[in-house]
C-alpha cells in the first residue's frame, strides 16, 4: 500500500480545552479535509502531511465573538473589516450585533458573509435602518422605524445567517418614546423564535426637552418581564447609566431573578466596559454567559472609510473613543484579571455562544466531523497593565494572546493591526 498520510495536519502537544466535550489536557488535534478528524493523546506524527508543534500553548475550539460590528462601509465607522476582528485576531466566528436589518441583510450576505474568511452571522436589527450611526440620528430608532412583520419574515427566511434579534434599552430612546420599541423587538423575537440581545446603558443622547420623567434605573426592571429564557442582557458592566449596577453602586435586584429564569448575560466589552462596576457585579455573583468584544471603528483606531464626514472621523472627542487596540482574546484576559479562571472564561467564547446561536452541532467544540475551527493561544505570565475607558487600571498576571487559528482547516496567522501588545506593569 502506498497511501499518503492519513491526516492533513496535526496540532501536536498543546493543552486542549473543549468544555463541550469535557476535555482539558495535553492532546493532539488531527485535521482532515477541513474537518476535525481526531482529538486524542499521542497521534502518530507520521500519520499527517504536516505536524505543528503547539506544546506550551492553548488549543481551543475556534473562538466565537458574540458582539461584532463588521458590516463594513454600510454602518459608517462602526463597521470593521470582518477578518481583522475575525481570523486575523484568532476568532473564527463573528456575530454582527444589529448591523444588518431586514432591508440591508442581502448586502450583508453578499458583501460580508460570503466574502469573509471568518464565519459571519448576525443578530438582525429590530430597526428598519439597522445599526447605522444611531447616536448621530436617534430619530431613526423610534417605533415608526420598526416593522415587526418585515423583520420576522427576513429573520425566518435567512435562518442560516440570522441567529437572533438586536435591540437597545437605553435612556435616550426611553426618554423619547418610552418602552414601545422594546415591546416590538420582544415580539419579533417571539414570532421568529430567536433570542433577543438587548443593549443596556446610555447610548443615544437625551432629547433637548429633558427625559420625559424617565428614570434610567427603572429600565432593567421594565424590560426584563418582556424577555424570554435565552434572551440576552448585554453590557452588564457598562460605565454608562442604565447597566446592572445602579447609581447607588448596587447590583440591580432584578438581575438574579432574571438569570434564574434562564436569561443570559453577554459582556459586550468594548468601550462600555468598566473594571470598577465589573468588580461590583462579579462580587455579587453575576458571572456572564458569553463574552462579546464589541469592537468597532470608534473604539479602535482604524482609518475612517473614505468619504466619512470630518466631524464623524474625529477619534479623540468621540463619546465611544476607546483603547485603540483590542481583541476578543484581550477581553478574555480582562475577565481573568477580574478573578475569573481560564476554565470559566473559555466556555464564554466557545460552548456558551454556540448554545446562544443554536449551533452546538456546528461550532464551539472540537469534535470529530465538525469543521476544523481551532484557535491557538499563548499565555504570558508576569504583570501586565489593562486599562478601561474610565482609565481604571488592573494588573493581569496571565495575558492571553492569539497565535493562529484554523477556519475550516485553513490556517490564519494572528496579524491584525488592532491586536494589543503586552504592556508590562
Ligand atoms: Zn456594539
């Protein structure tokens, strides 16, 4: 017999962590024809065309970012190049949070999902216009800008891409129109049987006339009863008013009951994230379900698309201006610096988002037969500085960095220009 090697690649000798298959140990991962072929100890090196030594590294199911903004050129400066936040940052699956709408989803499919090397999915915007630069044009996000039937039809007809619905519960919208938009978004979620991802924390400016008697600290308790098990509360640790921690510095009493009822929590790190408030919420026992980096063109320094109006292109004075460089993997280090363990954080970017997306058979695990989406990280030990947008610093003793990933067996180096460098304390 002159058979060639049995496998295409073996990732050899890394620490494999796959929460969905209860694996955590030194193992080899073999890939054949773009799929996981075997995950076990001591696979014969001669069985593969190529052996990649990943000893000393972490080998994880391809990371899933539950909160991306990658509808490039359509969502203004929000929209990043998908592969920059995706495979070039060690992330194999991206969920665009509310960029495309029922009107603009075909463009997302054609120009983003079908072109990107990264797997791109979406939570469909509850608003007809989608995730445009709403903070400049809040009037687009009124109840008149929501069409329940059209959005349900689009979601149902595009199940392969659309895995949920995106809406915002924040004081700017409540002060203008009250809770109506959230009721409509919840109805879209129910009729399309998809989870609703709800942004909390002030986003849009308040109307000139004031707040119409709305109190930011009552938004959570009024929105949560509209939501179903599996729906997602996002930005729990926001530094903006209206998150999980109220103005008195206490974790809102309705949160634990909501989690007990099966609601989920996504960090949605981005520019909202506050170490100060995260410490508060974690101390109260609120552990997020999924991570979500929430990287966009305002909180990372990438050039604004050609033709962007000058006042929209100004980085420094923008309300969302952020840390310039960021990644989902850096968000993992952030959680660990707050005291969560690696073993707690890995499911937040693998098995738990796969569940949120209803795709546990397809992504989020290293299981023979599944497409070979694999992320390889290094872990640096030392003392590293992490900083949020309130300029609070924490010291990370373990810093994760992406090395490369496989997307359906194809290798992509972690070379994104937005990847943060390690800063020693
Ligand atoms: Zn976002």
